[in-house]
C-alpha cells in the first residue's frame, strides 16, 4: 500500500487518480510524460560567447517560511514562468520533524532545485536555464516569498564554447 501511494505521488501508478500537478502538466499527453516536440537549439550566444545556459547557485540566509511546501511550489513556478521557462514537472518532499523541503521543478530548459533547512533559516537553490530563459528573473520571487536577510548568488555559464 505504501509503495502504491508513493508511486502515485510520483505520477507512476495508473491505478491511482493522478495528482493535480500531474494533471495540470500532462493535459494533452497520452503517455503521462510531458513531451516537448521541437528542433530548437537551446544554446545561445550573448556578448560573443556561445553557451548552453546560465546556472545560478543561490543561498538564502535568514529566510522564513522554508517549511511551507505550497508556498515553495508556487514560488518556484512563478519564478520559472517569469524567467520564460517551460514547466514539465514538480516534485517536492517535506521532511519531518524539522519541516525541511527538497525537490525539483523540471523544465524543458533544465531545472530549479531547492533544499531548505528551516531550523537554520537557510535554503540552497540551483537554477539552471538554457536558451533565452533568464534565471535571474526568479530571484525577486524568492525574496518576496522567503524574506531572506541575505542572498548569495554565484553564476556559471554552462557549456561555453571557448
């Protein structure tokens, strides 16, 4: 029973009724997997540099509401939308007893992952987006939702064609 429930939560059990997230993201899908059909090259060229995408490592210090899984999902989705990304799937896990959350928002252009430590008022995010998406546009949503005292951002251009 527990295995069936866990598989259903991941959208992998056809016997169970799919969750709202799975329904919303797989509306016109026959297989249950989101399929993006295009021949788009997600590499981009800016300032004379050709690369796959921008990868941000974001640390939130002195942050609040890091145990609110619904707020976390809404925030990640809003940030991805604003950045111009295509959301494929969201999977978040709520840990007990400290209430930390770990998970990923899978994007056609890559991903946003989050790991929170509410007891330390700290969250670590990994925001990687390819093509024309701008992961920097997700940062104001993180500021508004979690009110951190400090945000540290490290940027890497992935797949640089040097």
